[in-house]
């Protein structure tokens, strides 16, 4: 029993990380109808910026205060993501108002390559570390309840906490604030949003900035766990089934989807894996997403689109 | 009626609009006076919606001038038209389907919100108080349009006639000087049409809003408009009081065909 719960918790923690990336997808899709293929590249780009800025700031401060260096790096990387948001709107989206979804998808594919290339040119292509002072040591819990207790990674726990807070804030932002309302309006109908005077350009910058900050947080957490390297960009591919599962337009969906995938991967690997020779973790999420598509194409929490004929 | 028809507020001079080789509008001139109900009618494909989109800034005519309160208007985008006080509704309803009626109408207040985006995003201090003020205004509009009972319903679930009403509500929330209505009565039954006519006249009467309205159903239009422009194949074939237009032989030909 203890082992099962340990696997379950491990899955939940891994799922939380998927959720963070999925959240970026959802944000941009929800508020501009663009499926942003570049979300993974944004995570990599943000993490690279964070890692290098932190390194540079640390050197400039003489290595005295890691927290200060990280704070400076976070603000700096946030600034970089703001610039990315501005540039994407100015040079890409502005030209493509009212274009087909497929066109916009292709464009984000292009942005992916640009971000990956520019990111590595600017910040280098080695493996970097992000050290934000996350505790690395695991702790034993519930030793009295289960035989041998449950091993929990403190770092995972904190990451999950950060993700939860982020999701809470974003939900409030979307549902309660006038800007959130304007974002939802733009997502629904460009023409109508323009006609009531919502400045589309500024809204798009805000959306991409928010997605950029989410990418930054995801990048920091992933980066501090695994190191910042090119493979971070492919993380996005693993978040793809998450958004299919949770629904492209739902913030809570991204979270629940991430958790289901995380738990599913771990449990299936441990319990079904041995029967089929292992390696389930790699494809499990996709198969789950596929089965979901058959029964609920809009995902768990997505808006069901009913077209009038 | 208490309202007084005022000066020319929008003057369209020799407007021509082409899409590649297709002439959508050819050399059309007419004006709109303050506080009047001005209708643009014509058969399908006559260029009515194109005309509306020119006024709204969605299309930019190749030739011609548009004067707004005597000032020549430069090439403008729809959100700038909104800033000048031009609101519109859409022929095939362009509401924000996932949002409630209340939220939809609240979006119409966007331009009236004075606190900056940061305050609004953080949802503190002045932005909160402001929201209350706008909320009150929106409730007035909801009362006016008699849609209190569906306030919290997502718009996508409403029947067509009510959606049209919400569309009107969102435009009204902008407190526009000119309200452009793109076939407000299309697809409605007789009762819904009567309701809509009443709302249009009330808006015009109570708020003094100038109304420009497109319809191809001549009967309705003739009853509520002050003046009517008739388009056919992108050309103006009639302009004047409803009765004059009705007896204009060219208009009759356009509507009923040459045989009559």
C-alpha cells in the first residue's frame, strides 16, 4: 500500500510539471484561438535566459547573495519574455488577424524554430543549471501509518505548490478582472471584439506575456530539476496529450489533465509495464489522449462547440 | 416625438469600394443626420453590408471621402471607430458565446473604463470601484431590453431572437453616438420583429442615438425610418423619405423585377 501511494504521489508531482507547460498552451488558445506550438520553445528560451542571467548576476554580485542574483535574473528573464511577446505580436500576429487556425498554427511552428535558434545563439547551447535554492533532499512521511513510510521529494512538493498558486491566480485573472473578460472576448470573436473597441494588439501582447511568464516558471522548475538543455523544448510534446485530455480552453482542465497523465504514466509503468516488457511511460499519455478523443473530443472541461447548421 | 433631427453627423461622398475586379460599391454619396433613423436597403448582394463595414472602418474604400462632424476621416480601424462613438451589431451575431449575457454586455464598457490595464489586471483599488459603476449602467441596459431573466445564461444557449437582443445590448453599453445595425430583424418571427422595432425606436427616442440600419425586408424599414437609401448592384438608386422611395419606379424594379 505504501508503495502504491508513493508511486501515486510521484505521478502527481510529475503531472504538476506537465500541467505547467499545458497551462501555457491553454492560455494562448483560450484568449486568441491560436494553438501555440512554440510553448515548449518558450519554456526553453525562458529557462536559458534565467539560467544565464542568474549566472551573470551572481558573478557580478561576487557570489554573495544567490537569492538576490535569482531575483534579478527572474526580472530580467521576465523582461525578455515581454520582449518576445511584443515581437510576436508586432511582427507576426498583427499581419494575421482573422486568418485560419491552421495558418496561425504553422506560424507558431516558425516561431518555435526562431526561438530555439536565437535562444541558443544568445545564451549558448551547453547544459546549464538553475539553482533557486530548492531543497533536493527527500523526506520520509507517514512512517507511523505505513510500513516504511512514504518517500517524498521536497522539491516536487514545492513545485506543486507554486503551480497550484499560479493556477489560482490565473483563474481569478480570467474570470474576475476586466482584462480577463476582454481576453475571453477576443478569443471568441476578433471582429466583434474590435467593434466594441478592444485593442487587439495590446491584448495579444498581454496574453503572450502571461504565457511567457508561465513558461518561465515552468522553465525554472524543470530546469532546476533536470538542468537547462535543449531537450526542454520537447517537454512540450509531452504536455500535448495533457491539453487534449483536459480541454484546450480550460485552465483547471490543464491541471487535472496533467495530474491524470502524470499518475497514469507512473502507475502503468509500475503495474502494467512488467507484463509487456516496460517502456509504457513513453507512449501511455498519447494512447490515453487518443481514447479520450474518441469519447470527448472537447476534452474533460473544454467548451463543447455546437455549430448551427 | 421629442427628438429633433440635427445636423449632418456623417457625410459619405463618392464612396467606391472594390475587391480585386469586383465592384462592391460604386460612387455612393449620402449623409446621416444626428438623431435620425437612417435605413440602407436593397436586395441581396446590393452592397449594404459593405457600406456598413466602410462606415465602421472594417473596409477602406479606394475612392471617396468620409466626413465625421465635418472632419475628414483618415483611414481608420474598427476599434478607432468605436472610440469615436460608432457601435455596431452583426448580421450573423458575433457575440462571445462562452460568456454570460452580463459579461457580454460588460465588454461593451471596455472603452469607458479609465483605470489602466495594470490596475484592472491586479483587480484592486480604483478598478474595483469602477467596475461597480459600469455594472450599474449595464443593469440599466439589461432592464431596458427586458432580459433580466437570462442575465447569467451563457449566450450560446439562448434562442436566436434573444441573442440579437444581447448583441444590441452590447452595442448600447458603449453609449454610442451612431449605432449601426446589420439586419437586426433577420431570421426573426413577427413578434420578435415587433419587439426589436420597439427597442430601436426607444433607443433613438430616449438616448437620441443616431441609428443606421440595414434591412432587406422593406415593410419593417419603411415604418421606422426617417430616411431611406436604396442600393442595388453597388449603386445608389434611391434616397429620401420612405414614401418617396416606395413610389420610386427604379426601386420597385430592383425589388420586384423588370416584369412588374
